[in-house]
């Protein structure tokens, strides 16, 4: 099971494929994001986690999604720029994906299968967060309203 994560791929905002193998040996925090969401200020908290722990092996991966009330209407390029300029994001971002339904991206299909939510595996809203261990094992899922700083202790224990 632990190697399955590293077999997955996702495209960066320019459409170039990125293998999750690139993150082997790192603790990975995966988040479905949206720049127009009321929870978008969490980008700053996610960036703070990334800056604080990247030298200890944490990487944050942002996967924009427009499935929740159209809160990510921007093109991939504009979304990336908005994240950098408005929220100071330097962690890796990917192209827009779907997190629910028949078009669910394989990364989220994998995560939801391993870590169901409170009312099933379906993603309920933007800024659902998943932590994957340095050996590719899904560890924990947090709901959208959980602020990044509230996850710090758990993340520290797994670095």
C-alpha cells in the first residue's frame, strides 16, 4: 500500500506531469484549495507550515478545485499567480482537478479510499487536508474549517 502513493501523478499549472515519487521521503500535506473561498486565508497558514517545516521534510501540495460553488474560477496560470501575490504561496500547486464524482483525480481517489471523512469519503468543501507519511502511508484527514496551525503538533510528530 505505501508505494501506491508514489505511483500517482498530477499536472502542475502549466500542464506538466509531476510524479508523487518526487516527494518520497517527505511528509506530504495535500489540500484541495480555492482562491475565492471564504477559507482562502488558510493559504497563509499552509505557507507558514511549509516554511516552518520544509527543512525537516514537510511539503504542502495545493490542488485547486472548482466543484464547490465555483470558488476557483481562475485559469490555472491565474490561480497560481493569485496564490503567490495575494497569499505568498511558495509551496507546489497543481492544475485544477475534481475531488468528487466520476472525474475524481487519482490522488484524491487514493486519499479518500484510505481516509474516509465524518460522513463518508466524499470531500465536503474546499481546504480538506490529508497528511501522508514519508513512506507514502495516508495518516490523517482534517476537515475544511480546521486551521493549519491546529495541525502543527500532529505534523511535528510525523516529521
